[in-house]
C-alpha cells in the first residue's frame, strides 16, 4: 500500500504544475489567434478542459479521503 500512496502523492504533486503549463499554453493560443477563430477556440478549449480536469482531480481526491478514508498525504 505504501508504493501506491507514493505514486498517488507523486501524481497529485505533479498535477498543479502541469495544469499551470496547460493554462499558459491555452492562453498563448488564445492571445496569438489574431482573428483566427479556430485557433482562438482551441485556446479556449485547452483552458476549459484544464480547469475541468483540475476540478475533477480535486473532487476525486476529496472523495477518496473523506468517503473511503484513505489519506494519500
């Protein structure tokens, strides 16, 4: 169980920096669209999906900790 907790902690730790990178990439696409609707929409989708994935990750962590009772940290 200790190995699984270590792997879970690693992925939880890496989720924040990865989300920040994807938000920056999405913002770059959106800002540099220059009137290209497809590129602007791509930037919006990247940012939206990043926020949704982050919320899903936090909700799943909360469910694991509160309902199942496994503390990963």
